[in-house]
C-alpha cells in the first residue's frame, strides 16, 4: 500500500476521495449516467418498505442492470444513513473492517458526505481501522455510490465499510457494533458479485452445461440468503467453494437483518450470457429486502413494550420481597401501581440468585405463559427454595444474595447452530427426550465461544459433549437482563 493517495482538498480543508473509475468502469459524463439509471430503473416500482439491498459491482456494461434493478426499489426514498458493506479486492484484511478517513466521496454525480460520527463510533471497536489507501481504489464500494446518488433523495450520509475475511464470531461482533447505528432511516447495502467461473479465477468445478450449472450453484447460495441463514450460507460456500467475492459482506448483512425481513430476487444473469463466452464468466445478483428494523438505534416508546427503569426496579423489589416473606410473612409487598403495560404482558422469565458472585439458585420459564410480573414472583421463590442443585435458601444467607432477572422474548428455531449469536441468544437444545437451556449471558460470563458453549449445553442435558453436532434441535431467544 505504497501508492499515492488520490485526494483533493476542498476550500474547507475536507479530504475527498475522487472516483478513479469514472470514464472506465462506468460513464464519466453525468448526463450519460443519468440516462443509464433512468433506463435501468424505468420498469421497477420503488417500495418504501425496502431496508436493504444486494448489488453487484462490476463495470456497468456487465452488472449495471442487476445493480440498477435492485437500487430502483429505493428510487425517490429518503434515508439519513446508508451503510455500504463491501469486500476488499486489493488489501488483505483478516478479521478487520476498514473505514475511510476522508469526509467526502466524489463522483460525476456530485459529492457524498461520509458519516464521520458513525466512523468515530465504530473506531472504538478494535476490529475497525481507518485507511484511505484501501478505500481509494476499491471498486466494490465506489461503483455503488453513483446508483445511490441517483436513486435516493439528497442528504444521506454514507458509511462505507470494507469487510475483510472474517470468522463468524468477528462478524457477529461487527453486527453488534453496527446495530445501534441502524434505525428506520437507514439503508444497508451489501456489494457482491456472485460466482467467478473459469481458469483465470481458479474455479472450474464443472465443464458441461456451464450456464445451467452456474445458475444452480448461484441460486443454491441465494436460497440461504433468502432464508436469512448466515450459518447455512457460509457452510454452502465452504462445501461448494463458490467464488462469491462479497460473501462476508452478505453474511454480515444477514446477521443484521430483522426477523421480519423478506427477501426478493430482482435480477440474475451472468457475464457469459452477455459475451457469449462461458469459459470465463461472472454471475450477478440484484436483491432487495423489505421489513422494519427492530428499533435498533432508536428508543421505542413505552407503548411499544420496552421495560422502563421503573419496571426493572419494581420487579427486582418484588422478587426480593417475595422471598423475604417466606421468612417474615408480615413484610408488605411493594406498590406495583407504577408498572407499565410492558411488565404485565406475557413473557418468559428467569430469576437468578448469587452470593459473592457464585450461583445460589436459578429457575425460570422459557415460554410466555403468564404476565411477567407473576412469572418473576413465582420464579423468585423457585430459585430460592426449589432449585434441586441447592438446599433451600436460609434466612442468614438472604442478606448476601443479589438478584438478577432475565425477561425473555419467545423462543424460535434456527436453521443451523451456526446461526446462534453468542451474547445475543439464549439457547435451548433438544435431542430426543434430553434438553437444556443457557441464558444469553452465560457464555460471555464464562468466556466460551459458540462450540464450547454447545459442548457445555450438551453435558448439562446429560448428553455426550459432542451430541449437539448431530440430530439436535436449537431454539433461541433474547433477554432483557437487569440486576440489583
């Protein structure tokens, strides 16, 4: 990375990255660009529920139609922030994500401001770095920007992130870092071409019926994108060795998407169909996702069901008082009149007791069977007096107890154990008649990775340590955790 930086410095001293691809990879004349964008988007209706896109990044003569058909879904829409996830073609990034130092990207369509506040927030994470040398000549980001400039209403800020070769754990951590930046005014774009076929790419898994074989291979990968299954998507690529250059940005997108997101294939074709030469061919997919972000980056109103700080304080007081009344029946219960509707809706809950940071009892219910306030009171008594791993709590111990409550979302199945996110998901393992559960905070507290967590969960269920690898079913849930 000894190349000279392609910067221009404006009158206000802002660093700008000017596109080196204008006039070669795509037209350098703005009117010609606008004509191309008008034509490619003419037949597609925008969808105001669109929250994310997958767009290819080859020269426009090849992938421009696929990119345009996806981008047309946001034509005329207003977003405040666009998060652009793209692969690195020229710099080796291992478990790293590169942000720009420049404040502006310039194309023939004009300038786009970088979301520098978001950049600075992400730089607090050790896996994010800032380097304009990497961004300067990365076409996977810069070829998407003119589409966004034309399709979106002006005024959005761009957060371009070049994604390196990353483990599942690192991508999960990156998703966790990005989610606070995502709200209803955010569009997320994953930049990726699909299979690169031919000797020059070192990938020739078949030599007959290449066009149809490529389609089957590419749409096989897209099947797991459509299902929003990042673990299965990764496994498919490992098995087929399909050369999808933006697989890590796509996987990161899948880890960001809300459960309600719906995927739509907008376009699929190959460069072989354009050139007539399938000895060397690159595949292009355009896709869009509709849905609603789950309040990430926003503070939902209490009417939307978020537990308030008053709720948490009163529920902890209720748990403590309920236990105390076993020793002193005359002790009054706390006044619960200030509880919000969120504390009265049906939710699963666990109550955990600790003494000197050592577990002293933990019992709960996974399914939302009764109002949270009643679940907390009942499970507080169970954790204190009915946990079969411990003798009933003694009065002389009670003063040393600290109480933690986990309010649970309803559990739902995952397609693969690889879709489980440590620190986010509680895990329910079921195999035959055996089962066991870990709350989301267990693995981080123990310092376990995902596979180590599943080993311990298998043993908790009374199974062999490797029993989770075959025939086990997994359900996951999330938790709002609060404690004294």
